[in-house]
């Protein structure tokens, strides 16, 4: 019974010592494995995320506090504006 426990303990000590000695290369290898297919060289899909930086915001037609608005200009203050539109599946 003591021999299997000693063998497992020796293996664990060997793994810990090996990990400590080769910490840098092991970490670099693990990062390479994890990030292998994470990034793409170019954007080749047909998805259009919307306006590019510097483009004008298109006119909108919406109700705000009971009145129709067609421009976001009154809402842009000194810190800018975040516009979030949620398109419902139920029109």
C-alpha cells in the first residue's frame, strides 16, 4: 500500500519540479495552443457592422416623449451619445 502512494507522490513531485524548471516555455506553449485559431488575418465575411468612424448618422423616425424626431442632434451633448437600437422579431 505504501509503494503506490510513494510512486504517486514521486510522480507529483516530478511534475511540480518539471513545471517549475520549464515554467516559461510551458506557459508560452500553452498560450500558443489556446490562441492558435483565435485571430484571423483579414475580415472576409459579408457581415456589415454599421457606420464607419466619421460617417454621418442616417435620419431616423421615432417617437420621443410623444413627439416625432428625425435627428439625434439634440441628444448629443458635450460627452457624445451612445445610440442603441433593438430590432424586435415581432413587428
